[in-house]
């Protein structure tokens, strides 16, 4: 709810704060149980920062994180750890997120001690079934991350994420480092596991095709703002926001031979240290109006459960 993350910019010997990088500038969204919400946007739009705040590994500057009706924004210590065992994260680079000195068994059992949940003996019992469920072999437990391919390493990352029976998984560019053929295997595995383990996903990616494949709903971010959010099919077929339209027009359509009109945006994404007044997209928007330069549009429902932040629709 109204979540912001500002990183201070400091200068001089006294490290005086001279400004802020507005990485996330007020985002409100809801994830329903059992749902996959895709968050899409170009690099630097704040989507990873948002994911990390939701996971409570990064504090919010303002706003609230609410999980199952409980405000967890300021939980700390044991209370935070207890709740955090219900969230897990899967990262882009399964190699750097897996400790190279730990065996697969150690990697998968580690979350149990970190959260003080099971004895070593109990934790070890879970390793075999988890490995086979993600498509690896029980005997892989004694091997080390460098012995596996990128896709297999991501399977280990998924097994580790599942170990504590989480409710929510935040996947940040989880397949972006993988070959395209391996990407779909991992996405399909994640979709199967979601049903089996009653998971909910927040799936963060710059890749529109990947987000389309896995998501039920999609949110589009631009310069720290959520500009459009709603049903996946509706968003991909008939987007409202001028930025979403441009973003989708530039994405390749591999399967169809449809010629799309490509909307070329002028200029660069402004710096989040000095974002434009009014609508964050006004410096590049083909539909810009006077009001856009002064007043920031808020997310408003344009269809049931479908919201857009743009003056064209207010
Ligand atoms: Fe474009 Fe104005 Fe809509 Fe922003 S509010 S996206 S500048 S039309
Ligand atoms: Mg990122």
C-alpha cells in the first residue's frame, strides 16, 4: 500500500543528503492467493526494489506491506523470520545465488536451520523428494553447483525455495539468464509446482513474452511507478497506457506474422534522481497534454479489476 523506496544521494565530507533516487515512487498492488502476478518494465524501473520490499529484505521508505491481513512493514527479529519463512525468492543468476562451497544437500537444508524449523535429520529427509520433484536425481544431493548446467542450477534454486513450504515466491528475472528452450522448461515446472504446493507468485521480468506465459495478471512499471495493472489477456491485447502500448509494440511476435505498428519513443528514461513533475512518462509520451506536466495521474479502475494511471482515462 503506497510503498515508496527512496535511496538518499549524499555529498561532501559530512555526507549531507542532497537528493533522493526515487527507485519506487508510490506503488499499491494486491496479490491474491494462488495467483501469479507478473511485474514487467525496463531495467531500472524499480521492479526488483519493489520485490525486495515485499520480501522484507529491503525496508520501505513509506507505505505498508500487508501479508494475510497482517501489517509486516516493521516486523523485526524472530517475528520477521517466522513470517519470512513463508516467502522465498528465486533469483536471476542461479550460480551466484547458490553457495559454490556447499553441496546440493547443504543448500537445500540451509533454510531449515536459518529459520530454526527442523532438525538436520528431518531436513535431510526432504532433500531427495524435493530434488526428484524439480527434475533432478536423488543422487545429485552430494554434488556441487558448478557440476550443473544453468537450468539445473535454477532447479536447485527452486528446490531450495520450496523447502520450507512457502506461500509466496518472488521470482526476479528467474529465467532471464537461461537459453530460450530451457526457459520454457523452468516456467512450466514453476507453473506445475504452483498448483501442487498452493503457491502464489510475483514474477518480475523485463521479458514480455515470459511474463505473458506465466502470469494471470500483469503490472507495468515505469520510473518507479505502476502505470497499468490488470488481467493478462486484456493487457496484452488491448493495453490502455501509452507506455504499455509502446512497450508491447516493440516486442517481437515470434509465432505470428502480424505486422505491428511500432511506436518509437523519443528520448531516454529520465533519471529516478530527478523524475519529471506530473506524469512520470510525460517527457516521452506521444499523447502528452498540458495537465500531464503538472498533475501526476493516479491508478484508476477503467474496467472491473483493471487499473491505469493516465489522464487520458480519468
Ligand atoms: Fe501520456 Fe499524459 Fe497519460 Fe502520462 S498522463 S501517459 S503523459 S497521456
Ligand atoms: Mg532488476
